[in-house]
C-alpha cells in the first residue's frame, strides 16, 4: 500500500467543516485503490495568528515542505500572510482553476469545460506598494522568465486535454504596452514550439464579456496574476458559483491545493458549507500525485472522487447554495457511500 503524507491547513470559518469531509473522502479510497494518506496538521490563518502571533508559523512551513502535497482550506483576513506568501516562498508559479459544468447544478450552459492557467508569483500581487504625499503607487512586475514558464505550462496542459486543444492568452497590451506587451510577446514565442495547439489572444475586458457570451468556446486560458484571479471567479459563477470551484498552486516540486472560495464566516459551524470545491480540489491533488509520482492508483482515486460527487449531485443531494437542503456532512457521507459502493 502506497502512503502519501499530506499537510493539512484546516483554515478559518467553514474551513474545518469542509476539511473534515475531504479527509473522510480521501480515507475512503484506502481499500478500493490501496492508497493511504498520513495527514499532518499545518496550522495557518486567522485563528493560528490569534493563538501564536503568526499566521504561518515556521513549523507549519516545515510541515508543508516535508510533505508530498498540501491540502488547504480557506483562511480569512490573513490570506496575504499565508497562501500568497506560500506561493512566493515555494515558487508555486502556476495557479490552475478549472471550470466545468456539473450535473443538476445551475450552469450558464451544460457544455462548459475550460481551465484558467494563472501566473502566480508576480504582477501586482507581489505587494510592492509605496506611499507618497497625497497617494500610493503600486508596482506591477512582469518578467520574461515567469511569462515563459506559465505559457509553457498552459500549452503542455492543452496537449493533455481532450477537446479543441487551444490556448488563449489574455492581456491588456493595447494600454499596458510594456508589461502586458512582454507577456503577450512571450506567449506568441512559446506558441511557435507547440504548433499542434491553436493559439489566439484577447484583451482582458473582451475576455470577461466572452466568458458570459460564449463560455463553451474556451479551452485553456493563460493570463497574468490579477487578471486570472478576477476572471476565474467569474468563470466559477458560470458553472454554479465558488462552492464548486477547485484550484491548484503548482511549482517545480511542491504543490498546494485549495478551493477558490473564501472562509465564509457568516455560515461557519451551521452545516451549510458546500464541500464540492474542496472535494474536486482533492481530485486535482491526486491527479498531480499521479503525474509526479507515476502512480496510476492516484489517477483512479481522482476519477472516483469526481464520479462520486457527480452521482451525489445526480441523486438530488445539494447544499443550500445550489438550491438543495443537504448539510455539509450529509453531502460528504453520500460521496463516501458512492466511493465504497
């Protein structure tokens, strides 16, 4: 039996509730796929800062570095001190956010299936802000190195996907001629090495419009950090909302997996949280382990989780945000039953 060590950040607000469901679902894979997970708590976030004075203690960082992967629930106001910091410290340069229509979930169209590949380490999110008399200036950094590696990731991902196999670079180079101009230029250069993949470009405002107008036409979108953050939330709403939106932060040797949504403190502890995003995030983690470790059992586990989530939705179990009446734990228990059955 293969054992993987998984660092777990249970987060704030609804984080502990959806974390608990995800760990039960991963444990349910043990007998069916001969997989075992050793979960290692890595406290981080608002509650951790209140208790220890640090949102990301050195011990938690060490746990994450020493584990095969990290599964993170949302944190609250300390996101910049936790996940943004982790992305930069661990060089998790690719933020992958898929959007796919799910059964019996309100969706703009039933055939949406695309992924946003977001550069994850620079742009305005480096937080280089400076005050001057009467105002503030924020520095936006775009480098050739970061643009090239995220473009390569997007094209390699497109090569692995079924369907149209095309990459769209999103930018605003008609206004930001230097920074976005460099990003778009590098994407064009990388496209020349992937001639079997279709390539096109679109301004970010037009992309925001066309995601609503014709979302079924997109396959892989590659863009800079802030644009990717904004567009991926819009993309999540197309297929049911942030409650069904998973994501991955991937580097050369490390990866952190987290749902796109926040900690939702207003519904914490009420059993109302939708665990679908967290469960689909678990599937993304298993896919990454399958690719990086060459483990077919992890690929099987990822497919099984997605199938169990779909079967649960098809059976009519949905949380309130999706128009149902099931609790967080009830939905998780149904997924476990499908996995075991």
